[in-house]
C-alpha cells in the first residue's frame, strides 16, 4: 500500500503504512521486507527533495540486500542512490565522480544479472555525468551503449505502439519480463471480457500486477 500511495503523492498515508510494515517485519525478523520498507522511506524522502535523508536510507537498505544476497534489490537501490546523487550534485554537495562510481556499481550488478533495462539507464546517467565533466568521448561511448541496449530490448510499447523515451520514464515489467509504459498497463488489466489477461508480446498469462521500475 505504501508504494502506490507514495506514487500518487499521499505521502503521509504512505508513511503510516510503511511504518506499520516495518514494525511487523522487525518483529518477524523479515529482512527482505525491512529492506523494502527502508527503500520506500528513502523514496519518500527523495520525493520531498530530502536527498541526504534519502541517501542514508538507501545505504541501510543496500546493506540488508547485500547481506541476504538479493542482487536485483541491490541493483534497484544503487540506481535510486544514483538518482539521489543527482539531487545532491545540484546542491553542490557531491561531484559527478561520486555519482559515476555508484552508477558503475549498479551497472556491474545489472550486467551480472542480465538486466538490460537497468544497464541502459546506468549508461544514460553516466552519459550525462561525463558530459558535465567535459569528457565527450566517454559520454558518446555510454550514449552508444544505451542506444544499443534500447535496440536489443525492442523498446516499443505493444499496448500504445509508441517508442519508449531515452530518459528515465516510468515503466512496468510483466512477470514474463516484457516492458510497457506504466500508464498503459491499466488498459491491459481492463481489456476484454475474459478474466484472464495476456502479455501483448508473448501471450503469457498475466497473473500478478506488473513491477514498477
């Protein structure tokens, strides 16, 4: 509940649900849920431009994800840390070099687990950082790698038929790993008379709600 409430801007309600979930997770010793709650706390801080608080929460979540060996979780949190460093850079509290280092860590894990979407986004952010540093050769290298990944992933939404943007756009991943616009998937969930819903690309049955990325 906390995540969708945060996404629609109802932060106070999201905080209440997150606090309740964290309390239950601590009582049960459920570390994966604790890490997700910390990530949700951090996301809320980032939504409010409280970059330093957000970064601290992400670091705590990353520590748990590393402890339990959740590579996908580590990659997601490192990506969010990279976005937070952009806010810190705008307030001149960090430099591009630190942001590049975090992005490189996220990129390394994304390559190891085969997550091309996170790889592409890391390359896009690193392109921006290198341009700020005046290293156009490195920037163009990352731009080319991001474009190549975009081509490999066939980043066209099969629901609306339009191409995905090359910047950070809210997307959703189906259980079958196909990706669509977050705004388009509700149409998929309500399309047709049958209770069953299918991925437009591979026709796999969609049982669970897609995952936001």
